């Protein structure tokens, strides 16, 4: 799948077991690829300031490197999702390799943080026809998005354009807690919160958004 701000309806219908939009008409904020010291600390501070909760799709490698950041995410009441152990594209892995990438992450969070992961997002948003059954087999719900902000390009103007044009009351928004977006992540979150406020939309509790 090519990157798109908002994936087409046909794709959403074909992969109907995936979550593309929030289910309670509030916005779900998600952060992919962390945790990283450069970005996660900033995100946590801004979310706290605005009393907002989010879902972090962490990568296993980073979870191993920065266990304290993972604990901080959990302690502040945010959710952690599964973005695989090594951030490899499912389209380039066999079924068994994919299962291993996902299950190793589940084990890691259970053993190191006593945390039960419920949600999954495929690296690079790329998936195959067997991904729905694979994710189900791992006991997870696959969460895609309806607004990709392109924050990883590091250009705040692009984020603003994307948010102005595509933010809806039930958007699942993707941001990144990565080095690439660190410089603009604070402003990116604020642009979303301001735009939501202006349009009369609310940011939801992640668990409620995904019921
Ligand atoms: Zn990713």
C-alpha cells in the first residue's frame, strides 16, 4: 500500500476487520516507531499538559533500549501497541516470520513490563491478504489510520496542510516518536489539538476509540 493521508474506502471495506477510524466519534492519537529519548519525552510532556491520552506503537528494539521510557508511557496512562520487534515489512516476511516478529514483541512487553498488548499496526502500513488472520491468531486488533500527517518528513507546513484538510471527528491520526520528527513533534501535536478544538472535535480515550 502506498502512503496516503486517508486510505480509500474500498481498502477500508476490503479489510473490514482493521480499525481505520475511531468508533466513538472522537479522535485517536497514535505515535509510531518509538520510544526514543529525542521525541518521546517531548510527546509525554505535551500530552500531560493537555490532559490527553494516546496509543504508542513501539518497536521491540527500542523497547529493549529504552525500558524507562516504556514505563513512563504506561505510568502516564497511555496505551502501548505492537509495531513488531524489528520494524520489518510484513510483505517481505513469511507467515511464520511475521508471527515471530509479533509474538516476540508480545513476550517482551509481558516479561519486561508486565504489559498485555492488545493492538497491532504493521510497519510502514504494509500488509498482505493473510494479515487479518495472522493478527487475529496473535490475539490482537489491527489498527490502521485515517490521517497520516507525514510528520516524519520534518516539515511542519506539511503537517498543517494534512491536518487542515483531513482531520475528522473520528480520525485515527498517525504521528511518530522518532528522531526524524522530533523537531516538529510538539508543534504537530498542538496543531492537531487546536484544529480539533476549532472544529468542535474531541480527542478520545484510546480504549474507547477502539471498542
Ligand atoms: Zn513504523
